[in-house]
């Protein structure tokens, strides 16, 4: 395997390690945020039902890692800051703020997954590029030496094809991790959307009691 093909192999290995690190980091972050959201939900459920939104807002500050707590904090802060608004009303303003925060949280949750998508789509082509370089190297060496039978050619091509195989393995792994995380993202986003709708319902029905 020539120098150029080796560089391609090193590149593929780097892409694989990079993707693995990104996938593990996102998985750990999702588990941590999901655990924090469950803790916040247990602590805040009774306060929300009572309409004690000021207490819920104070509670969100102690659960900063939780996406659910962040969502509630932005929504409730907007509601309480605009409680006397007579034009759009505090509920409408809170609804708009929650919508913007949902988009922001979605982007935060998916941070780093672009690495997985890029690796999954480009690794096979990088591997194919390495194979082409390897085959060119084999035939160039044969031309320079003026010889080489079938055994020499097949051995050189087989060695070059290893790079393509490596690229496919890395791409498959990256795509699998990406799809796995995407499913997790969709579940969390759906839960946050439901939580946002429930908060708006409580704001409308409880009248913003802030004892």
C-alpha cells in the first residue's frame, strides 16, 4: 500500500473515531438531560397543577441541564413579564416564546450529529478513492518493473480493496449511530412539544396565580 493510500486509511480511521466520539457524547448528553427532565417533571407537576408559576420558575433554575426546565423557564418568564399586556396577552406571548425555544432546544440536542451524517455519506467515497489510488500504484509498479503475473496483480488489487471495505464499515457504523440518535431526538422533541402545549393550557386555565 502506497503512501497516498495509507493517508486515505488514516483519514478514514480519523473519521471513524471522530464519529464514535460524537455519537457517544450525544448519547451521554441525551441520557443526562432526559434524567434531569424526569426529575424536574416530578418536582414541578404539583406546582403547575396548583398554578403556582412563580414557584415553578424558581424550580427551573435548579434544573438547568434539563431541556424541559429550560422550556418552562422561558415560557413562564415570558408569561410573568407580560402578565399585564393588553395587546397580545401574556399567554400568546408565552406561546411564541415557547415556539422559539423549542427550535433552539432541538438545535442543541442535535449538536454534533452533522459529523455522523457527513461520515456516513462520504466515507464510502473516500474509501473508493483510496482503492483507486492503490490500483494505480499497483499498475504503475508493474509498468516500471516490466513484469508481474496474475498473482501480483490480484494481491495488489485485494490490498487496495481493503480501503473500500474500511470506508463501508465506517460509513455503516456512522449511519447506524445517526439513525439511533435521530429516533431519540424525535421522542424528546415530541415530549417537549406536548409539555409546551400542556403549559399553555395551564396558563390559560389557571389564570397565572403567582402567590
